[in-house]
C-alpha cells in the first residue's frame, strides 16, 4: 500500500458558503411559494432542503501535523495532509484503527479527569480518526531480562517515533500503536541478551569474534542505537520512523541486587587496597634510600626488615597508628 496525497486545493470555505446559500435560498423559496400551485418548483425546493445537508459531511478541518486517511466504500481514496479547511466526497469515511488505543506515551495518557459530556464525546469521535504526524514518545514498562551472563536485569526505554506513511500505518498492520509497543519489547530483549550488565572478560558484543568491553552500563549510547535500528527494521512496513531510543532505567533485578552490590563493593575495596599497597611500598623504598644516601643510620638486614614491617603496618592500616617511643638506646 502506497500513500496517496489528495486535497491539495483547500476549497472547504467556498463549498460551505455555496451550500449555505443554496439551502437558504431553498428555504426562502418554499416560504414564498407555499401558496402557489407550481408543484414542480415546490417539489424541487423540498428535495434541495432534504439533501442540502449532505455536502456538509464532506467538510474536513485539519490542524498542523495532522492527517486523515479516507476510504470510499472500502477503497482507499487518499490522505489529507496539511492544515486547512477541505472539501472531499461526502460519502468518504475516515479510518484510524489506533484512535482509541491508550499507551503510556505522550498524547495518549488518560489524565484521570471526570468523564466528558455527550457533546464532548461527539467532538472527540470526529477528532480521534485523525492521525497525528507529530513526534511521539513511547515509554514502555520496565522489563526483566537476562543479560548474556544470565543475570536478571530490569531495563526501560523511551522511544521517540512518528508516522511517515499513513497508508502503511492504517492498512499494513491491525493497530500501529500496539504493533510498535510489541516490537519495542521484542527488540529490547534481543539486544539486552547480547550484553553483560557490567564489563566481563571473554564477551563478544559486536559479533566479530573478538572479546570487547561492551556492557549495558558502560555502552549505553551504543546499546540505545542498536535498539533503535532493531525497532526501525521491524516497523518500517508499518510506515513508522524511529527517531531515537534512550535507556531510561537500568538496574539489577531485586533478587540479586544486594549480592551484586556486595560484589561491586568487594571489587572496589580490592582495587583501593592494591593502590594503597603500591603507594606504601614506594614510600618505604624511598625512605630506605634516603636513609642510606644521607648515612643517617646504619641498619642491618634484620632491622631493615623490622622497619619495613612497621612502615607497612602504619601506611596500610585502617586505623591511625599509635607509636611507642623508645627512650633508650636503639640497640
């Protein structure tokens, strides 16, 4: 199905004025000829009054970034695009299968207000068949997915999208909003299963057979881009364009979050201890070299070992050292 743009001439106002003048003239003619015996003229005026309201059905008003898909007796006639006041075949009907679909996205969220009146419902029924061409943001619910190491993680994404082909959106899929939501879930699962939550050794996330440092936490931009491309491949036949996909939430699942936090803390402690030990060894080496170069004191190997031990205890300890002052001889 290929989109066909119609209604380039915005002649709605002229048709409205002309139809109104004809109806007014017909009513005035009935009043003036009510007592005359011209049956043919009287019958024509009545017929005009009876069917005079039909052209009003063909008047369509569109705001900026709106479109209207029209069918005539089941056949696709074309799409109205662009703001303006149009006149089309009065027997054409507008169609939008996703008009009543409510998703967790911009422009589709119920605000929890009171129910509208009957007049408001009639107005909404006429407006709902219009397809919005604006940028929309779909914020799917968080999903629990196992990463490539089997660890369950919770992740959520926000997808910015818009309709670019109204014919495909209406006729190629049953409901393009629900279709988009399902494809977002499927693409998210396919991509997340490729990556570990954090950097892990021996994991190939690019498919080139070489281990890399890709991860959900550290390569969020790359992951989001791959998710966007995956969704775009699936929804192209539905006439949708995926502008952007962003990760809005990422965390370990609650059942393993505490254990993974302890693991991260242990890794951080080990790294910190390694840095402290490296620094302490360097300071001890520097102290011994300075003492030896300046010939401040002559220490044998046994006393050097004792000095090294004491300095390492002081520099690597978790608490402040409490030295013992020797008031006597060193020996």
